[in-house]
């Protein structure tokens, strides 16, 4: 019984000793807000946007905007992707990272004629 209590005490101390430690790479790895590449943005667009906007931005399904003729500036496109709109587009800020959203902005602007 005394041995069991001693082992539990030692185990508890070892567990507490490891608490709060962070691996070195976690503290030194920078977080990037740079946009993903256009190639990666195309994949994100295909997965999340093409069903309504179409592969070239012209589908207009479910009241979606024709992205090939959009006049929105970069900031407005980003806001619309993040927050959605009152025409049925859902917000993507909880589903996509900032680099993915910034990459999508660039990709969508490249769909313009």
C-alpha cells in the first residue's frame, strides 16, 4: 500500500513537471498571412465556390454573382468571402484560413475578363 501511494506520488510529480512545456518548434514557427498560391487557391475555389459560381466564375447558380464581370475591389471581395452576403452566399471565415481567403481573392480577380 505504501509502495502504491509512493508510485502514485512520483507519477503525479512527473506529469506536473511536463505541464506547460511547449516544443521549441511551436514557439518559433511564424504564422503567415500570405496568400496561398493561385494553384492552391484554384483547388479551394473548386471545392468551395465552383458549385455556384462555376469553374470560370460565370455559372450564376443559386443567385451567385458572375465573377468574370465583377467590379468589386480586393477588400470587398475578401469581406464577401469572409462574411457572405444577403443574396445567399454563406460566410467562409470559420471554414477557411486567412491565407486561403487571401488566395481566393487573387484567384477570383483572375477570373475577370
